[in-house]
């Protein structure tokens, strides 16, 4: 079973239309055919929302949402407020989620569906779509050297792999994310459906249903993985295939001077050992543990936006003014 996160880089044809505007920004809906080689039916079109300042563009932000759909409406709040401070802000819809759910499925399910072929397909597709969206933003002169990628939950896991590949990222902000996919499969509420499949007799390959066996394999092989190069990880036949899509495998390849990792002390969605192992692998980064849960910070995007503007070197006084300015905040699907 192979995975490589590669695609044929080329000039991207896309469609774009303004769907609404505020005092100091315009929001466009952008769509293009994915460059991923094997998209599931229903996920062939990449979609993202671009909030573009009307005046000077000072920086760029790419936001990757979490598993499912409910969190996206909160992250859309960031778009107009960051744009109000002169930041080109793109919110990418990852394949298998929200308006890009594959046929006969539900939002987010395939990233944790206990079948290696399915998981490889969606994790690789998510990484490729993120890379090509940066390509398109750069092609359209919307990607600045002064930039940041924000990854929440699943978006943070995808961002870890992207960060190990992509050199055009100036800073990476991980919000309430984790790794160690075996623990997520066997302990996270988000993967309860997978455990029901195990209880009903599903016998997947690679011991996915055998919690003890899978944990032991990870314990034995992870010390080897964390010494590997990117090429070694994706090509190795000696490690469990889950390592090829697990963010903990790629964390040691990141430039920690560019990384901020924010963990949620009261997170009940991701198992504590899932979060801790990725947190530990980010040693040397700016790591914070805040008294928040996995989701209760979402309505308070102001503080995340303020931190993003700080990392983008936007003056604190300007940032506060921009974030407190009343802008129209609209869910594109409600229009």
C-alpha cells in the first residue's frame, strides 16, 4: 500500500465569484478541480472561501477546519475580521467534509473509517488539496511571504504533514489537535462508529481492531519513525501503514521556530495521550496548555485572531481596532 502526497504541479484553472462584501473586504467562493490523483466521487472539486481586503494586503492566512461541519461556521468568523486588518484569509473545505462529503457518507467519517485504503485516500487528498490551494493563492498573487496556517483538530493533523513538505509557510498554529491514530480510533468519541463496526465483526487489515496489538506495534516502531526522513516514512515497508498518515510521524521534521501548539486542558474529544504525544514531539515550539475544551474556544475567535495578527506583525493597536470593527459575518450557505 503506497502513499506519497505527490501531484503534478501546474497552472490551476478555477472559477471565482464574489458572494458578499463588508466595509473593508470582499468574500469570494473559489472552486477548482482537485489535482489529487484518486478523489472519491463527490470530492472532485476543491472549495475555499477567500476574504480579501479592499485596501493594502499585508499578510496571508490559510485556515484548515476540524472534522465534520459544525466548527466551520465559527472559523468563518475569522475571515472578515482578519481581512479588516489587511490579511488575505482563505478557509479551505477539506475533502470529505461540509459541502465536499463523498457520495453516500457523512461529514468527516472517512478519515477514521477503519480501512487503510479509505484512510490513505482521504488523508493524502487533504494534504494535496492544501498544497495546491497554496499554489493557487500564489498564482493569484494572494499568498504573501508573511503568512500563517491555522489548523484546528483534523486541520492541525493535516497541517503537520503539510508543514513537513511545504517551505512556503512562515508560521504554523495548531489548535486543539493530536495524533497517534490508534488511540483516536479506540478512544475518541469521534471514532465511536468505528468501534461499533469492530463489535459487529468487522475484521480490518493491519490489526486496526486489535487495540492491544496496535498499541504495542506503535510503541515498538515509533522510536524508529521519529528518526526517519519524510521520504523514508512514506516509502518504508517496515512500519505500520498508519504511521504514513499520522501527524506524530512528521512532527520532528518541522522547524519548531515557526510553530505554536495550543492544547486544550479539558479536551474530551481527543484522548489525552493522543494530544500529549504530539505536544511532546513539538518540543522547542511555542507550546501552551489553556483551560479550554476542544470546542468551547470556537465562539471566542477574537483571541485566536488577535494572536494570528501578533504573529503576522500587525501592530497591537491596529489589530484591536480591526477586530472590534463591526463587519458583516455571513455563512455563505445561508444566502
